[in-house]
C-alpha cells in the first residue's frame, strides 16, 4: 500500500496512529541530528520528523524527491495555523525513495520564481503549484455545475463532429488531410454551429456541449487557438427568451462558484449606444465614465477651433490622486498622440490646470468643470475630430484608467448584454461584406428591407454578454428559412453554385419544417479567468499554447515526419 492517508488530512483526531504517506519533498530543514521535512501531495502538506539515525549513510534527500514514509502521528509543539495539518507531525520510522527528482527549474511554491517560458516547458511541475492546481479544480467544479444546471433545465449534452467541412465563421480553420481520400481535407470545427442547428431541426429541444473549438488566429492573453466553449441552442425562442434564461444561468454560476450574487437585472444596451457611450462594443461599465457629447456646448460658447469638428466628447475621471501629473503623463504616453484632445484638472479653490497642447480659454474650461460637475481631484478628458477617431481616442483613455482602477476592484462584476449588433461589416481590403457574428445569424425583421439598399444598416438578432469589458458569451437567433439564408450567403459574396455545393445540405434541411431557434456560446476559459480575477487565461488551462500557438513542452507544431506518421 502506498499510503494509508493523504498529506492533507491528518489532524489531532489521528494522534498516535501509525500511518503511511507518499508525496514529494516540499521543504527540508536540517537540524543536525534530525530533519524537518514537509511532504506534499495533491491534498496538502504534512510535516515529518526524520532522525538521521534511520537513514543509511548514503541516503540523500532533495526537494521533489518522491518518498514514502511510515510513522506515528504526534502533536506539534507549536501549531502552524496556515496548514490544515498544522497541529500534527509524523515521527518517521521508515523512509523509502519511490522516485528521485532532478532539481526543478523553478521553485514549486505559490509565488514561484519561474519564468513563463520555464513554467510552460515544465508545465507538469507548474501544475504541482497550488495556484495552477486550484484553478484546475475550480474549472472542474465549474464544468460540473454547468452540466448539472443545464441538464436540470432540460438541455441534452450531445457531441458533434470535430472533423468537418470548412464553414465561414469569421476565422481561419485548421485543415487535416484525409489519408483515405487523398487530396481531400477536413477542417477542425471552429464551433458546432451548423450541427447544433441541425439538432434543433432534428427535434432536440435544447442542446448543450462543453466542447473544444479550434481557430487558426493569433493567440492573446484572452485567446487560444484551441479553447473551450459552453455551447448552447434552444428551439422556439426569441432574443428575449435567450437573454432571460442565460441571465439565470450566469447568475447561478457566479453564485455557486464564486458566491457572488447579482441582485440587479443585467442591463441591455444596443451596439449603437455602446459605441456612442463608451466607444466600444464590449465596454467595462464598472466605473461609469460615459462619453458626454459636447458639440452643442462648443457652439454655445463659440469655441472656434472645436466648432467645425464632427464630434467633441469628454469623460470625467473621478478623484484621481495625481498630484504630480503622473497619471496624466502615463495616459499621454499610452495614447501616444499630441493632437485632437485636451485635459483639464480640477484643483482646490476653483483652480484649474489644463494641458498645453492647445490653447483653451479659461472661461470655457471653467464652464466645462461646471457642466461635468467636476470636483477638486477630478480630471476631464476631451477628444475631438472625426466620429470614429475621437471615440477611439477617448475609449483608449477610458480603458487605461479602468485597468489602473480595476486592480483595486477585482471582485466587482458588472455584466451587460449588447444587442442589435450589425449583421455585416465591410472588409476594406477584400472589398466585401463579412458577418459580424456568423452567416447563420438572423437579421432583425424590421431591417430586412435595408438588405438591398444599405446592408451596413441591417441589425441582427444577436447578443453578446460582456462582463468587466470581456466578451464572455455571444449568440443569436438563427435564420431558419432557406430563402433568407441564401440571400445572406449571396451578400457575403458566395455564388449560387458555391452556396449549393457548400451549404446545400444545410439549407435543404430548413425545408423540412425547421423550427425557429437560437443559442449562445460562452468561452469557458474566459469565464473562469474572470471568475477568478481576470488573469491570463493560460493559468486556467492545463496545457495551454503560447501566444505564437506553440506548445513549448511538446514542441508542437512540428515538421511532418513521414516515417513516424506511417
Ligand atoms: N457559434 C458561435 C460562436 O462560436 C456562437 C453562437 O452563435 O452560438 O461564436
């Protein structure tokens, strides 16, 4: 028997019992005739007392050696309150080395000195550390909770194929050559989109799947080339039904996994308003700072250099503690621009300080201070120019400020639904429309007539769930009518022939009484990272890829070696 107990369970209840433990050596403290050794396994750490007398002369112990010990549970003289096992220690009578270890390339501690590259190369050692191990445990709990919740609500988990034909879902697909059908390729699915819709046509009322998806795009701190979705679809639903149901879902997850409760209803705002208010389609709304349009004020005050600008907008950043202008300098460095903005800082006793990149008249500055109801310590940032540019600039400022503020506010969550997202975006380079979500998204009925006049104006029946500025879920009501689906494909540049050969099977299925349906997919990696403090998603994936899409441990991708393959 390797062990009678694990390294995390012994306490006063077990005093004087003979036990056997197995684990890795975490710490060794040498006190001459005895060693104090901490031994660690998945469950925790236990302190051992090993007398040198019981060791052979050539016996050698080192961190990460895997040992088995037999001994007696004793009460500790001074209790360690940081450990569950802190009230006992084991007086060891026999010790065996189960496996030796090389010196690890970094310390296996909660706060490791390991560089990211080493942690990735030796990920199995990184997983021995509590922060990564605990993330994997919580990930497991989250998946379990998702499965239980959705199953109880009548969703069926159904697996769909991963080797599929390419479908245009907005990203590049990975291709896999077929051995049997020389010259032909499968694509790895980007999501189960088409198949989950076919399940609805197949009469499955509600579907879900926790599923790996693959997209050949640049990785980032919040994106991996292979990632996990909680993919869902429901029949006979409209936008409202989906939002109501998945609001209860996400609230349940936050309550059970994080013990965090949202009392309020999740606000719903249109894409267009999100852009106008925050300059972003996934805004972080925790700290307010909505854009305030100032064009009419500029006119009233006859501010010449601003009067002709398409858009003049400003934000108030409350109570910045910035005596030496450090924050302002930091922001200016980040945005790296000299024009089309100015700032005004509100000091005590009616004093103001403003940027010197433009000449701002004092009266106007004071007027703005009043208009924004700014108090001493507040900072106003104003940007102007073309609509898109001025929003972009102010949004950058807003995001940088939020990054600073949110460090203090990790456990405050502000979700929101973004709806009425445009159906198409114009791709300048390719000179054609692309779907903002994917081609199966249903246009809003009242916008259908724009399809032939001005496709850019068509809004879709889609929705994104954004939490603290991160897109956590995205979905839509789907087209279930062959004619409309074909029309959309045509707008995306597919010829009738291409539509027939690539999607004929799919649109044909619509002709067999396809039910109205819609759904959503949540990014599981992102969801868990935001639940646990918004860190890099790599910390929540057992074996992640780096930002270049490489696994530096297994050295993938690799050159193709025909000998091995055969
Ligand atoms: N398949 C979509 C995606 O992966 C999600 C959905 O529309 O349900 O983004």
